[in-house]
């Protein structure tokens, strides 16, 4: 018998010590009770092909018996929390989107995504009863700031001598989206369906928002966003922004970093490939008195969606609050930190003018408004998308001096998407 734990048999060498593994999970649930639903939803799969513990996108946790044997229970608890964090934060889905948008391929790029995802998790997950596992990646270990998202960290570093200590890292396809040979796949045992995964996320988010102050800032931010899942109009708005940004003249350039495929037909020569530079987007938000607080809150969610639509480059997204006069141009650091000042009448022409004077000049202007505004008389020198908060125009007065006045519809040169509408774009 093991002298340290009454009634527990000694672990058999080479076999997974489930008692120790589950004791660590219980400890993790005790110190992070808001994550308990997710921790106990993970199916456990013994595997000697993973270096430590890893997850797939179907909520299976692959566990190395040797790793469990040599790791203290307190550190194993930290690994449990770390791995389930990848799944809750949808790092596999986000990695897939980033790979498509930025043209990132191959295991090396997926390793970068795994490291970036670890930085997002590990900056505030440990402490307060949860031990940090040995070798955990922290932003400071790469000379990076804390509090950022995976997409931000991914832009800030490349693989090299400073990351060679993390070459062993493999948190599985649940962290970076790249399937492994040892994945059981969608039809394997112990996995969760898409509906079950959504239910787990919702319950965890509810537990975090229901106990304010008990979770770190990163988890509170995640929980707020979890209650606003992708909506049809948000997908339409993102598609409209991407379409505007990738239109003719949207920022093509040549690069030798990705040689052209035509190089194969010119022996001895390397031809540059065509690369699309990320677009600058300026978002003009209607802050007039006719826009409700709920709609302003929705506008900030749309700003975050717009940032994701252009590859997560928040440094290339600016926000201009505007009622009858345009306010300062704000860079997008955190959407919740943008002051939406206003409350008067509406004239988005000033907002358009302010956005177009910014440097660098935007490739796309997005206006989020209820439509009660004059519009620029001429087409702006860039693509334009209008996110329109719906109004029952036939039953509502739009002008105190003229009850029969109905404002002009957005101009023909703008791509219009109805925010909150069940159908597709207006045009």
C-alpha cells in the first residue's frame, strides 16, 4: 500500500494512475469552482504519444502515464485547468481562422499558435491555490506584455533561439486546430457533441458572471463574450468588411517571403508572390440621442467582430464616436475602453470626414448607426459598409420639427447590413 494515501493501492509502473489524475482534477475544481463543469466534462484517454497532457477539439484529454507519475498533484491540477482553458476559449477554432486569414501553414506555425494560446491563458490563470506547472509558457518569458489575446501574441514573435525551450510543447488539436495521429476523431469515444460543448461553455460563463470578482480579468472578459455568440448579422457584417477590404486596390504587394508558384517554370529564378497587406478599418459609431445604450453596447461587440474579420489586427482598427460632431479617433486596444461620448443630434458626415483625415488613411469605413443622419454627398475614396440598427420608420417620428420627415436611406455606394436582423444584407 502507498504510505501516503490510506486505502489507495500503489500505482502500477507504466499504467495511468487514475487516482492521482482525478485527485488533481478535484483539487482544480475546488480552487477554480467556476471551471468545475468543464473539468468534469473532459473525457480521459490514456496515451503514451503525448509529452504531458493534451486535448482535442471534441473535449478529450489525452494523458501520458509517465507524466502523471512524475508530476505533483498540485501541478497536475494546474495542467487540468490549462488544457480545459484551450477548449473553453475555442483556441482550435480561432487558430483555424487565423491560419486561413494569414496564410499560415505547417506544424511550425501551429506551434507558434500553441505558444501564443498558452500566453493568453497563463498570464493570469495561476496563483490563489493553483500551482504553475514546470515549464509553463508565460508572456514575460518571451518579453511580451500580459493581458493580450492569442491573435495579438502571434504577431509579436517568431520561432527562434528564444523559443527553442518550448519546442516540446504539444497541447493537442484542441489548442492549435491541427489534428494529430493519435486523435480519436469525431466518431471516437468520450467526445462531446457540438451542442454539449456549447452547453458546457454557457454554464461556465454563467458561473463566472454570477460571482463577480471571483475570476481573473481574462476569464471575466471571456465570459462576457460567451453570452454573445456569433449571430447571422455579425457574420454578414464581417463578410461585408472582408469583401470591402479585399476588393480591387485593397492593398496588394509583392513579397519574397512567399515565392510565387510560377517560380517552378523559371529555373534559376525566384519570383515574388503576391501578398495582400492588412487593411486599415475606421469604425464610425453613431452616439446620438436616438441610439440606445443597448445598441451602443452592441456596437462595441460589432467593433470586436470587425477586428476579427480583418485577422485580429486591432492595431489597424480605429473608432470615431460621432453625434452631430465627430470626437477623437481612438485606436482599438480594448473595445470596453472606448468612450462613446455624444447624445445630441446626428450628422455622420463629420464622422466620415474625421475618419478619412486619419493617418494611415482607412481602406474601409464602417458606420454603425440607426440611419437618422445626413450622408456624405460624394462617395468616399475607400470602401464603405453601413451596419444599420433597425427602426420601424413607418410608426415613429424622426424629426421634432417635421413629424412626417423620413431620413434618407444609406447611399447606393455603401454595403448595408441590418444589425440584429434575421435576414441578409439590405444590399
